[in-house]
C-alpha cells in the first residue's frame, strides 16, 4: 500500500491559493479513478483505491499546512505503513513556476508543511513531488507568506492546472515504475513564466 498525501489548507478561502496545489493533485488523481475524497479519518479527507495496480490511500490533511505532520503521522499509523510508502505533494516557492521536482528524501527547504511531516515522522526519507510556484519578485518573508495564501488569478490558475496534470502523471509513474524513473522524466527545467 502507498499513501499519497497532497498538502494544503482546509477551507474554501484557501482553495485557489498556490499553497493548495498539493490538494489539487490528489483531487485530480481521485477524479481519474472516479473516487471522492469524502471519508474522514486520521485528521484527513481520504479515499482508498487502486492506482497503477497498487492499493493507494489518497489523502488531504485537514490540519492547517504548518501542522501537516499530525495528519501524516496519523495516516501512517492507521494504515500501518512505513514512511518509505509515503508520497507527499507540495508547492515550492524556490522552484520556478511550472517546474516539477521529485526527490526520494531531503530537507524541507523552508516548507512548513514538509518540516512538520519530517518532525512528526522523525525522518526525511519519503518521496516528495514539489510544484514550482516561485513569484517573479521576492521582497521578503511577509510578502512571500501573503503570496502563497492569495488566490491565483485566472491565468495563474490555467498554468497551475497544467502543472497539476503533470504532477498527477508523475505520481502515477512513481507508482508504476518507481521514483527514479519519475525523476528522470519530470525533473527538468522549464522556462520561467511571469507569475506575479
């Protein structure tokens, strides 16, 4: 069994923010196999299904982003899997808009949700799929915090939808052929787009 966890913040006011792209990817995967993320358990909305021949739990933590580790730890315990069975999907302000980056382990890179998961699990050895949302101009931490929690404009939403589609394909490839194969296919530079 694999856990596929998309990070975001619960609530309609956050739905269209860059910080919720992890939710978007999990929702897209659920749509592809005609399931709904309606079951509430382990501090998350989830669905249990088959994806690429693998039993999978798709999950959206219902803790806020900075406490994502509480939900992920509860999911790992509930479904009796190791962190190695975990795939976490999150936004990344350090990557250019539209770029995907898959890693088998590593630091949180300043992402509070990933920091929370690493702290809760006591390891950074889990696969993560990061979606680039870097703004054009970075003028300080306060502005960056506002940026990730501000709803995207229509043009950004269209770009985000394309990136989400790619990220969903990347997750399916991880399940089908492993993370190294997915890294070889998806870890490439993209032209920097104007996202501000």
